[in-house]
C-alpha cells in the first residue's frame, strides 16, 4: 500500500505543473490521511490512504465533495470503532477491496509470446500511451499530458507495446530504491487478448531487476464473482503472491 500511495504523491509532484493545474490534481494530507484528488478523473485518481477510523472521515468526505467529486475511494484503517465511524460519516464498504501483491526480482521471468513489439516508450510515444491509459480507466483525456510529462522523471519508467510501429498498450513502473511498483497498464480495445499486458508485466519485471530492485509490488482490485479481474490473473501467472488487502469505502447515504 505504501508504494502505491507514494507513487501517486510523486506523480502529482513530478508532472508538469501547468498540466497538473489544468486537471486540479492534488495530493495532500487531510488529517492523518493522504488524499489524491483530481477533478477530471473517477475513483482511480480520487482516493485516500491511511484514513484513521475517527471523525476525520467526515473531513475527507468534505475534501472531495467540495470539489464536486461524486465517487472516491477511502482506505480506512482497521480498528474496533471502524464500523461505527464509517457509518457515522455516511460511508459504505465497496463491493471489492484492493489486493496487494509482491514478487522477488531474483525469480525467473517466464517468456510471453506476443506478436507485438515490446520496449521502452520514447518521449514521442508518451502522449499516445497516456491517452490509451486514460481511455481504459475512464479518465478524461485532459489528464494524458500530466502522465506524458513524467517522461524522464527520476522514479518513473514506461514500457509500451506497438503494432506496426504504433503504440497500442502502455504501462508504468515506479521505482523507489530497491523496490518498484507496477503502476497502471492499459491496452487499446482492438488489441486486447493478444498478450500485451502479460508481456508488459514481464518487461517491467526485467527492467526492475536491471535497475537493482530486489522486489516488485503490484495492486489491483480483488476478484469477485461477477468481476474476475484479468489484471489479478495476469499478475498471478507472472509469479506474484498476494500479501495483503484493504477494504475500500465509498460515499453512501448523506451524513
């Protein structure tokens, strides 16, 4: 969870400030919680981490609702009073939590067969790759320049899949010392089911090892009966093991 949180904060700080301002992207402390907020994005970029189960939850609700963000995810710390406090704040548990996974880089990476060309993204490809990411996660296209501007940022690396020389899938890797985090992957609809994401996972694992990382973390929604989560399946096939989970809360009734 810490790597995911830190990556979002670093993204907001390292991206081009004019692009960030245009989307009203912020990553700030609200009480003891770290709150990511973005006017043009859904819950993928409107989420808070390390929220204590106290009356601070109402302040977090206000933080998002004063910006007219209708849906946001809050990860609330476990405690004896959590059920009482989330109810008092008008929050309800989301139908699936977040799964956190881990893999050592010393383990071999199984080859992935795909006809797509996999390799580091060039600066000229970044905007198109970011647009693929935004479309896949129902994020406004105005966020694409924010992501594209991260090219060359110290802790960020980008791997892309190409078909006939054109970007068709995009992925991010966040690196912090000897740890790395798979951070977002998306494929254009026409090119899904062609092994792009499995290949991008494998390529980022190799890249993390080359950069001296000892382990790589990942996060994705937990699989549930009506939503099996292809990302979770791809990560499991790549040797990732689930090491934790977090319940997610969303706004329910008015408090």
